C-alpha cells in the first residue's frame, strides 16, 4: 500500500491561515479523495460536489493521540482552560479510533483554533516530505536513467 492509498478518506482541516485558496475553505473540514504525494497534489472534497486541489502543506491532520497527550503535559500552564479541555477531548476521541470520534475531534479543532498547533500537523510533515527528505530524493533522482 502506498502513501496515497493511506491518505484516501482522511479528514483534513484546510489551514486557517492559507492566503491563496480559490474555494475559500480556510479553517474548514474536508476529506481526501485522492493524493499524489510525488506531485504534491491532494484532492479534497467538501461534500455537495465541492472539490479542490491543495498542496500537502495547506492541509492539517491530527497528530497521534500520544503526541497530543504529550503536548497537554508540556503546555498545561500555557493553555487557556477551554483549549486544554478541547485538546484533552480531541486526544480521547482519537484514541477511540472510531470515524465518528475522529469527525467530532475535527469539529472541536475547527471550533478551537488555539489547539491547531498542538493537535495537528501538515500532511507534508505527516508524510515526511519536509525539505531535507525532498532534497535527498531529488539528488537520487538525478542519477536514474531511462527518462
């Protein structure tokens, strides 16, 4: 199974600070229909025949529940009480692993922007497509033959 198969059906949050979004879905929840990580193309549906194409750094997904709990422990004194409660609830819902729970967790993230940086990461980061790895891939691709 490749990375694009792993992403299909994943709930995502369009980055709230995205400046160039032709469909104006910043801060809204969608679902990945299809992904081509090698092209940095992620196709997202918002229901009702609304679809859009995004790059992997424009979409947020949840971190693992253990990582979210770690953020709670580290940032206890820095978090506002509503954000603390939302982050804790998100961790619990994700730990449950049900699709209903994941959707409820995403809704909590939409309603509590203060938890985005603690509970979420970009699809790019999740896939390990950050700058260092991309540069290594580009170097190895320059030595391939038959193109």
